[in-house]
C-alpha cells in the first residue's frame, strides 16, 4: 500500500513530514509514504529544498493521498493545470488533507457533502468554498479525512494506519514516536481524536 | 539569533523538521533555524533528499545548535573528522540534542556532569558512554538540553524559544501549531515538560 504525501512549493514541513515519517514506520508491514511533488524539487515555507520522491502523477496509482499544507495553497487551487493533475478517486483511495490542503479537496469537489477541519488562517477561505469548518482537529467521513492544526498531522497518520493496518499498528507507531514517558497518553489522545472525528458521522 | 539544526545522513524527519519549523515561526522576532548538514545534500532514513541550508561550519557562528537524530548516529560518533567539525561552546551557545543526538553530545564531552534524555533504542548506547538516562522527555542544565522521543522535539523547540524570546513567544508558537481545539492543553503540556526538565536541576 502506497501513500502519496502531496507537497507543493511553499509547503509547511510539519504537515508533510509528520504524516510521512509516521506512516513510514509501517514500511515493514507494507505501508509506505512518498513525498509527491509537482516539480522535481520543492522549497518549503522556510526555504528548505526537498527533492520529490514521486512525481504528481503518482497520485493516480497511490492507495492513499494526503494533501499537505503550505503558504501557496491559494496559488495551487487557482492553477487549473496543476489541479487537473490531481485525479483522485474516493471510491478507491483514502484521501486526506492537512490544514490548507482542505482548500484543494474543496476545489476538487470532495467536500460537498461533509464538513472539514483546517487551520485558523485557512478557515475563511475554506468557508468561502461553502464548506462548514469544525472546531476540531480531525474529521473523517468514509474515505475522506481532514485535519486542522499542524500537529494534528499525527491524527491524519493515525487514521491512515488504522484504516490500512488496524488500530494496533497505529498504537505501536504513536507509542514509538511519543515523548519518552508520555507514550500511553499520546497514543490515547491520537486514537481518541480519530474516533471522535469519525463518530461525528452518526 | 541563529539556530543550526544539525542534520546527518539517515536523519529522522520528525527530529529535524519539528524543531526547525517551530523555531522558524519566530523569524519575525529575529530567531531563525537552518538545516545544517555535513554534505550539500543529505538523505533521510526514509529516502527523502534534502539540500542543507547551511554547511557544518555554521555551528561555530550559530547562537543555538540542535543535534538531530537518525539511523546513522553510530557512524557519526565514530567519524573523528566529522566530529571535529562540531566545535561547540556551551559557555556561549545553547546546545540541544534530540534522541540519538545525545550520543553526539556525549562524544563531545558535553554530558559529563548531567543526565540525559534519549529514545529507547539509543538508550543503551548513551548509557555505555557513562551517561545516566532519564525516564523523561526533556532535561536541561544550564545551556545544555536533551530530549527523547521524536515528538519531544516540540519541547526542545519550546526550550529554545523560551530561552531566547521568553515563555510568551513559546506559548504563541505551540498554540499556533497545536491541533485545532487542543491549543491550550498542548501549550501547557509543552511548558510543563520544559519546566519539569529544568526543575530537575535543583
């Protein structure tokens, strides 16, 4: 199972790398994440140049697609050519967004029937797309999930790992990366956030 | 004030990027972090190629030096030439380590008079350097701090921001990056972890 962590120019390192690093702790179980970029190299909002591991076209073959966040997401959604390369299929793929990535999901028409989570700065722009924004870090319906607040990227990763490999695998990963001595509470917080975000369904 | 986030080949993305991204939220206040690498390009433990923002020699002029973690830290501490490029001065610089970065601090003789935090995998190797390892996510004495568990990198960043700009600045940053709706608890957890890690001094 392959995960595309879509990462645009101006990206927020927290949003792309927390999700990808957590998911990549499951490589031994066949779940693997790749930084997926529209150009061979992208530069973060803090000037870090990263070489993409996969081209944007990888999103069509990935089993999971996570749209990262950044300071240029407005440019992304205004770029028809770039958006046309994001051919996603929620009937077959798990699809998630982090912070301003919700704008991309909205632009793709994937948030028509559900509310979303995003960060406080992106909120008015997501709402301008006629999407209800929740005061919560994570929300999922079916195969689509959204997370808000950079560090909620651990919840997005928890959701992906749980959906693909089961909750025990997610517990192992979060327990491993947790601050020493805070393992149990960190695991419970992540599992609870994902459960709450899914429970809102009913 | 400039922060060198020392990042070796095989690095853990969580450890270098959480610290650098959090600190870089203070750029408007004159505190700025740079991914600092021994070679022009380093490759993460998950195969992500990142171009360094500063060469290793930057550590001598930086005000703060944080040593990241990775899967090749044993090679780093065995490499006399590489270690000789890490000329740190704890009388003038704030110095911190994340997870296996504690091995580098031990190799540099900076943990002779203090216990340290590290991750569970690095623990036996740090203990083999005659350093006491604490069951805690963060510990600081004077200008030297250590953190253990990837996500404890937010505590290392909290310590740096607090020491340079004050606790209010750290609260602003952690509150901003926190999962939506968990802002206050995330801030208090980080401030408490740093206070506890410093209180252990007395």
